[in-house]
């Protein structure tokens, strides 16, 4: 049986997502004959790159070249990571709420001020 390390599972998930996206691109209807630009190029190239990256990730996992920091005792979150994550979540919620009400400019200004506060908070 195949050894399913977390990196291999992630690579298989990426490969499955790229196959799903490729199927979705194949369902895009073709434009009329007189159209100069078709809707398949950019999604097709994106799916192709995602598939190539998934295969490269799986190949690196097969050769045991993945950096797995999960089991490294020196790797741990910085102090206050939970509080910063809560502030980031608040900023995203504020952005979602403020964009329809105030528009992009004021919403981005508020988010930028929140980012400055977070930078000072984390030291």
C-alpha cells in the first residue's frame, strides 16, 4: 500500500482539483465563428499550469525533497498568532461589509490602517 504522507495527500488533492478544473474548462461553450478571442485560452493555460505544479509537487514528494516542518521541534507559531488571526478576520469582515456601503477607496483605507495596526501589534 502507498505511504500517504501529508505532502502526498496535498499533491493528490492538487492533481484532483486540476482535473476537475480541466473538466470545467471543457464545458465552456465555444464562441460563434466570427468571435476573435475565445473563452478557453486563459482558463486552459491556468489549468495546465495547476496540473504541472501538482505533478511537480508529487514528483518532489516521491523523491523525498519536501520540507516537512510539521515534525520540526524548532518550528512553532509566533507569540500572539491567535490574536493576529482574529484581527485579520475582523479586517476581512470589515472589508466585505464596507465595500458595498462606502466603495473600494474608503474600505481599502480602513483595511490599510488595520494592517498598520497589526504590524505594530506584532512588533
